[in-house]
C-alpha cells in the first residue's frame, strides 16, 4: 500500500488554501502494463538520448536539474489542468497554505491556453481589493510575458516579500485594451468562514475549505442562531459562491453538519476496488432549520461536493448559477527531498451517482445577478469544460456560468431572493425541497 495525501483543487493555488487528508490506495500492476514494458523502456531510452544530446550540444550549458524538472512537469501537465510537479519549495509552500496563513496576492489560478487564468480572487485580499476578477487572464507579470511559463513558474513569480508591489497585466473579455493592475503583496490570512445575522436569518459565507473551515462553520451557525433566537430564526443561507474548493475531509464535515445519515460523496479511481464512500453521521447542527445554498460559476471542487450532497438528499435548496464543474480528485504524492507531484487519481460522485466533472451542479433555482454596465460580459466563467486538456464529462459538457457577487448586499439579487424565500415573502416550488426517499442511497 502506498500512503498518499488527497485533496480537491480547482487549479493551482496562489493565495488559496488546500489541506491534505490521508488515504490509502493500492498500487496495481496490470497484465497490459507488463506487456507494454518493452515499448515503455524503449521510449525512456529515447528520452535519455535526447537529454544527453541537449546536455552536450545546446548552445549554452544547461542546468541538468532544471531539464529534469521541466520534463517531469511537462509530462504531468499534459495529462489534465490539475496535475503538476511541485519543487521542494512549492511543496513546502503548499503545506504552509494548508494552515490557512501564508504570503501571496490572494488569488486562485489555473492555466488556460498558456496564460494564467483567475478562477477566483479571495475575499479581503490584496488581489480582490485591487480589482482582480474571476475569469481574468494574466498575460504579463512585471512586464515579463506569461506565455511559455509553466503554471508553477508563473505562480513563483507572483510570490515575493510582503509589502512589495507587483504589476500584473490582465486581459478581460469585452475590453479592447489590457489592464495593468498594481498589487501590493501581503500576508494572506484566510478566514475561511464569515457570518452575520440578516435580521431573522443566519448568513454563513464559506470562502474555501481549509483546516479551519468546519470549526468556523460550527461557530457561525451557533452564534447566529443564539443571537437571533430559536423562536425567530427562519433558517440559514450558506454562501459558497466563488469558493474554489480545498480539502476533501472538510467538504465531508461541512456536508455532515446538515445531514443525519446517508452518503455524502464517493470517489472512484481507475480500478473498481479503489472506490471509497463517505457517509454522514447522526446530528444536524441546524436542528432541521431550512437551508439555502448559494453557488455560481466560481464555486468549484469541495464546494460542489457540499452542494451536490445537500441537493441530492433534499436537505437544502441550491440557488444561483451553474457551478464550475471540477469533479476530480488530486493526490499529493511526496517525493522525499525532491518535492512532490499533484496527480489526478479519481473522480468524485454525488450521492445519487452523478459526476460533476465538466458539468457542474445545476441549481434548483436559477438566479442571475444584475450587473453594472461596465461588467456586462466580463464575469462569465467557462468552467472546467473550458479548460484545455480537462477530463471528459460523463455526458454533455456545460459547466461554467456567471461568477459575480455585488460588493453591497443590498444589490445582491441571489442573496435577497434566498432571504425572501426563507421569510415567505416569495415562493418557489423548489423551496423547501421535497424529500424523495428513493432518490439517494441510505445507510
């Protein structure tokens, strides 16, 4: 058995947190693999020949370690957008990020067509305050072209000492000219859960899934319920919009907070015996109060696990726009002193057996935000299905949607609709959800 650390990510992290959880996965050597061994070794000999020719004949003396690292990263990034090599420094940075406090800009990014694409800026970080938006394409970093860099190289260039400035050149849809945005690097302290009382409704926003998320959710639910009073409390709004994901175990714990029983999520690898199922334990922290979950095109990975579980169990109504559609599991495999690799090892499925990959979670109630004129056409995400080299969906691909949250809650169409539904000001056939005992497996 090989011990590995599993996590869910929407892309590479720069200012977003991802936490590792341990799982055991068997190592398989199939007959087909043995039959292909001769061809494989022949190809490895070809790589050795090319490597030696580069070392001996390139116009300048190359760095052998850099050549090997680039070759490894090229192999991994050719698989899908979420597999990559992490140098020892990148691996250490990732481990620091899992604790929810680290240096950076505060954006979650991936690679698209050779450019760095912003999946989501993190709330209250330098990037968010500077005006970086989901869907922005970073073309230059301090005047250096991004095209030709790997994602890890680009991320490394955006890191730096606290209180130093960086200029990122951004390309946005519907904008004829690129934008230069100056961002001051800072320590990113990720408070993954925030909450407040909306009169008679508890509002809890989860910005990502790190080690602190479940504890923060529990505290937020308890404090808002206490402050409002049980006799006045109408229910809860759980806001997962623009949440890029994070830890698998935290997604399971957050889902379990609202469920008494049943499957939360399953992961399925290449082999049948690699399937793992995660089930809820008794105990609903809200004691059955109505719940509405907000999602949009920036809700990915662990966010989609929570939304999918609560939707399939008819425990919550999902409101907003179609989610990102990242339905794959990445495993962090340490390589000793040589860093680690992030490798896609499984797909995950909702309790009803549906794959989210390149399809996303379809909300029970679709609600679009009213956009300021200057943002019309700029805040649409293409989702997982728009990433080059993504794993194919099981069925029609159509993930991605609007990913905008107004800065003023009074202008937040989705939030205000959720509040109206909980208070009975508006009605919709999807709220409250009607339990269907035959729709999902039970323990």
